[in-house]
C-alpha cells in the first residue's frame, strides 16, 4: 500500500475515498500555483523604473500579478523602438556624448523591463500550464479510477451472474435428476403393483370360478334334493290333510252330536231337531251361546255396516286341555278378511278357560264358527 492510498483510505467507502482524493489533489494544485507565484514575485526587480510604465501602459502588466486566472496567451511581439528624434545640432562634443549615453541607458532599461515582463509572463504561463496539467492528470486519474471501478463492478456482476446461473443450472439439474429418479421409482412400483394385482386377480378369478362351480354343483344338488323333498312333503301333506279332514269331520260330527245331546240333557229335553252349535241354538242358556259370548268379549273389530246378504264367517279348531284352557287355535276356513280372522282368533285365545259344558267334561277340541253379523 502506497502513502497516497494509506492517506486516502482505500479501505473506506467509495464516496469517502473520492472526497479525500479530490481534496488532496486540490491542495497540491493550489500549493504548486502559490509556489510559482511566490517565485515570480521574488525574482521581480524591486524598482523597474518609470520606463516600464511608459512603454507598457496598454499591455498586460497589471494582469500578470494573477496569472492563475489568465489563460495561456501568445507572447506579444516586441514593439519596435521609436525612431530617434532628430537631434538639433550639438553645440559641442560633450553634450552629444551625454545625450547618447542617456539614450543608451534608456534603451537598456527598456530592454530589461521587457525581459522581466517576458519572464513573468512565461512563469504565469508555466503556472497555468501546470495547473491545467494537474487538472488533466486529476481528470485522467479520476476517469481511470472510475473505469477501473466500473470494470471491477462489471466483472463482479458478471461473476455473480455466472455463479448464480451455474447454481441455478446445478439446482435444475439436481431437480430433474431427482424427478427422473422419483418417476422411475414410481413407475417401477406401479409396474410391480400392477403385476401383483394381476396375479391376485387371476388367482381370485380362478378361486371364484372354482367356488362358483362348486356352488353351482351344490345348488343343483340342493335344488334336486329340495324338489324331491318338496314333492315328498307335498304328497305327505296332501295325505295328512286328507286324513286330518276326514278325522276332523268325524270328530266335528261327533262333537256336534255330543254337544246337542248335552244341551238337550241340560234343558231337560230328551231329543230335539234345532241346531245347537256355537250360535246358541234354541234356549237362552245354550252352550253355543255361552261360547260365542265368551269369544265375543275378546274380539276387537269395528264391524262395518252390512251390505247385502253376505255374512263373512271364520272357522277355527280350538284344542282344549282337560281344564278348559285353550291349547291351540287353528284357522280352518278364512272369512276372506285377514283382519277379521285375526280379531276372532285373539277373541278365542282371550276366552280361556272356555265355559264349562253342561255335562261337566271338556272335549279335546271345539270347532268355532264365528259370523260377522250374528
């Protein structure tokens, strides 16, 4: 580091460094100019004589005192000496010699003054030239410094841009490589998954086909077995219904005969031709009327107004225990109205135990015919 750089502080900021350098150059230029002026004034004659004033009254002597404000001027051509005035005839040789001596002295003074003026002008011109050179040097140095700083800034900006571009390119490359790797991994995983799913689907399809085949065979066997069982069951049920109907009819006839006999016996009548079934038959205290009254208390059904001669009838076979309790109620013939059938069935169940027959012994079952409009 030079003394100039140490003084101007190159480590400081650009604005402070420029200010210090400008101030230093200004002080050096003014110091040189002051030195030139002091030297010029010191070498000037103390008493230039009156000839200098008379010869250069219209010149630039007055302006030479401040040469720093004057531009460089061309040296003025020396003025021709005035023609000597015709001298009158000298009275003698001594007077002529004295006049010649005086003229020579005046010429020497004029030449001396002219030489001093030329020297002062040269010093002023040299000072002005030195100042101009100093300013030019300062401008050149400033321009060189600015160019250097500009080049350094451009170089730094270029390096920064190149670095950023390189970093961006590296980041983009890394991102592309990462994306490619992830894509390849995803494709590989997808391919493996698809293969596994395909194998699983084929296995499931094979298992499903085998299961469907087994199920179809089992369904066919079950269907055949069900059809056979249904046919056998239908045949058995048909036979059982026929047998049950036959037995029921026989029992119904026997019960009617027994109830008719019991009712007649309770009424003290040895015989009679009136139907004394559950409708009550003849007498106010017939067993059929008691059964109907007992069942009717439990029948909850809003009987609609009668329309025509139709009288829906629900027939039930009611199995009784030995104490008259209802064991079961089976619908043997529907009235065509499920709600009415259900209400009558509930009424029969509610009539438990049944009224005791006149003979004192409950039959095993009683066929109850319940008409809607009786």
